[in-house]
């Protein structure tokens, strides 16, 4: 009887670990921007380019803002990627299905680093991610994971959970976007962008 209980517990543990660590698939080829909708005109400005497996994002001469959206829409998902700060005042982030955003870099309104915190239009930053100063590497690659399940967003930085937030403005389905903030000189690199859809 005891052996059956141990086996049952092991199976439960296995199923939980599989659910918590789904199979991530690349949504960025590392070669080009196939699968992404480059905003009209921005492809000529050179704001988005791919070099040696890295998505390089930088402002154009007129410093206009922009969002690079996936062509595909997603419901519940977990996304993982590396990012590295470049020159200037970096203000970027990942849009989650709509205008809700997980910030990367300096907040334009708060004038300080709010990496991993949610920016919600109309609410600003309702919560602030924890332990970022200790975890963030300003001159090296960082690994972020974002999970969106229904209205709840969860974020990890370097494998440590740093933020959970339930957004009333979350929508059921939408694309993922990478932001280039306007009115500033900035550059940021992304690589190994992977995503898994969740039930």
C-alpha cells in the first residue's frame, strides 16, 4: 500500500513539473523577422535588425516610438528570452496581448529602472518587481520569463520570481509585442525568444 502511495505521489510531482516547465519553441528565428509584423516604414529606418542571432533594436533619427508585434495571437502562454541593455536611456518592454506591458529599463514617467514591473495604461505601475537591483546585470545578458494565464502575469528574472500581478485590463487573446520607446536615444538587444502556449 505504501509503495502505491509513493508511486502516486511521484506521478503527481512529475505532472506538476511538466506543467510548470512546458516545451518552449522559438518565435524569433535568429536569422530574420519572419513571424513578426514590422511597423510600416520602420523596416527602412533600421530600427529592427538581426545580427548573429540577436534582434537589435535602436531609435531612428526622428526618435519615434514603435512596437514590433508577433503576427500570431496567443491566449495563455509562458515566454522566455534574453535581453541586454545598449546605449542611451533604455526604455523597452514586452506587451502582453494588448497594451499591458512588462517594463524593461528606465520608466519614462518615474525616471528610474522598473525592469520586470507591469506598466498598465491608466494605472501606471501598480506593483514593483522585487530584488531587481541585485539580479539585474546592466552590461551583460539577462534572462526573463513572463507567464500570462488569464488575467494574471508572473515574471522571473535570472530564474527568480520577482513579480505577480492580476490585471483587470488583460484580454483573452492577442499578440506579443516588443517596445521601442520614442523621444530618446536608446538601444537594446534581444535573443533566444521562445514561447509555449498553455491550456
